C-alpha cells in the first residue's frame, strides 16, 4: 500500500499554473479542475492496469477509469496493440473502412439496435439522435429529466447532471431562449409527471430522452418499470423514446442496461466503452428509423473523423475482450469495493447510502433515499470533499465530485484493493469530522 501522500503536489501545481494561463480554467472539461472538492487537479502521465501515475510520481488506484470507458483498465496490451497496428496503416482516410463495419456489427450483435451511425463523442450521439427524432416525427419539443446529462448540446443543458450539477449551474448562458423553450424538464423516476406532460402537450413532443440508468447525479437507477413506462407513453402519443447508454452501454452488461432491463427504445446512444479510451460514440435504432438519416434519407449528420480507424480498433479490441467472465469480474469488484466503503463509513458513523445500477455505483452522504435529483442534492457535499481528499492522499483516485458515478475495471487486483482498503479508515474519519 502507498502510505499517505502530502497534500501538495508540486509537479501538478506547476502544470496547472501553466495551463490556467492558456486554457480556460486550466482544463479541457470542467469537472477535471477539482473546483467541487478544492485543491490542485492531479496531472496524470501514465496508466497501467488499475493504476494511474501523476506528474509527481505518485500511484493511485483508479476508480474513475476515464469516466467509464476503461473496463479493462489502463493500457491493456491487446487494446494498445490494436491501436498500434491501426496507426501503422494510417490514421484517417475519410473513406469507409473495414474496421467501422466490424465495430458496427459488434454493436448491433450485442444490442437491440438494427443500424448504427458512428460519431466521435456522446454529445454528438445524443444531439444527432434528437435531430433524427425531430426529423422523423416533424415535432420540436423534447422531454429530459433533471439530473440526467446527455452531453452539452444546447437543448440538453437544461437542469443537466454531471459538471453542471457539480457546479450548481442553473442553465448555461449562450443557450438561447428558443432552444431552452423546446426542452421540457421533469423529475427522474416520475411516471405521473410524464403522463401529465403528454396529456397536455403530447402532439408537440418529438421524443423523451433518458439515461438508461442515471449516472450523472451520482447513480440513480430507474425504478422498476420506469423505462418501460416511458416506451408505452411515448408510443401512445406518436413520440420516440431515446435511451442514452453512453455511460451504461457495454459497461453494466454485454448489451448495456437494455440487456439487463429491456425497454422498447426507438433510438439508443452509445459512447465511452465502445471506443476503448479513444473518441468514438454511436447512435442507433430500428432500420426504418435510421433510414431517415443522410445519405439514405433527408436528416443531415456527418463527421470528418467519424469511424476513425484507431478508435474503431480500440473499441473492437475492448468489446471482443468483454465476455461474460469480464462482466462477472466487474460486478464482483464493484460489490467488493462497495462493501469496503460501506464498512468504513458505518464504523465511523457517517450517514450514507450506496446507490447502484449494475456495476456502476456511488455513495450519497445522506440518510435520504435518492430517487431523483432533489434527493441527490440532500447529500453532505462537505463530507464528500473531506472523504475525497483523504482517499487521494491514500492513493485512491475517486471522481472529484459527489455527483458522479464511480467506475471499476477488471484490472483491479489484490494490490489495488489493499490500497483502497488501507485508505478508507482515515477517509471515513475525515468525512465524519467534516
Ligand atoms: N450521455 C451520458 C449518459 C453521459 O454520461 C455523457 C458523458 N459523461 C454524455 C452523454 C456525453 O458524452 P461526451 O462527454 O463523450 O460528449
């Protein structure tokens, strides 16, 4: 086990100073800046299996896994080899390639979707799925749920989770009133609210978009039958259901959340795991719906680097390694870590709730049952902050926000578990004292 690291991190501090002068806030994605927890973000220089290594040469057991993609841990030899082989053949052609057909086939083989279009980020996937839903239905409004995050497209930033929740932002400046007025925001897990809005406005609603299981307000699983009720209500009113599996897809099960809890989605979005740590994402659905997309149909969508050969190679290698045994291991590892954290927090008398959705989980520092975003906001953020920093000092890298899921990889071994177990008692004490 790594012992305790000092609170300061000179090499990361120097890099952060340099970055802040030339990059807004010093980071290329807001949550990375540690604003919610304070202190200096650690600049990582290397990853290997379950470990991240920072610029000060410290080693952390990684429970973020690049925010979900790395189910095999860092620098898995087969994923690295696949990327190296692809790179040697050229990095981008701007033409169709065999690799993208293979990746599409792997996705279609594992999931309910019949056709997929590859894109570069989850944001693009959800943005494009919404355009397609509007194009297909000829309607303009969309329904989303408070605390769900679907990327940063204008219409989806209303009451969004993830970094927007972390920073307590209302809605982002720069999103026009026109864009915001097309989005109806409802409480997560509230079927009656969905029924009511469709009864009032149903003929104008193109789609409901929901996270397959919410992971961007901390983890909040759908109540039994919630996703199925969304399918029933949307279809009764001629609207589409878009299930966002960017986080859950190929992480919680071979076919994603819909493999565990089938619901009749019209469009499904994927990202993260399917790119193996390189930028790749996708949206898909029934062939008849996808046929509306250019060049087969009139709804336009495109990308210079879409289906990039390196990203497809990394994604394919990752998915091909993701067999039933891999998912059993992820589930077992998640359960082991939940047990360790629960024991430590209970011993220290820290109020907490462990929330799970398959092998995704997070801890809410609250006594309340968390079913939606209002519930998630009852947590004691100061306790999380103290806990986070003590874990970091103990060599464990947690998401630097109380509104994010924790992610495990199959590379987490006994040494990593020991490092986590060793860090926990002091972290639980810090959370109790906060
Ligand atoms: N949808 C969900 C459910 C997500 O969790 C995320 C990112 N965390 C996105 C969409 C956006 O993906 P990206 O960051 O790749 O744009």
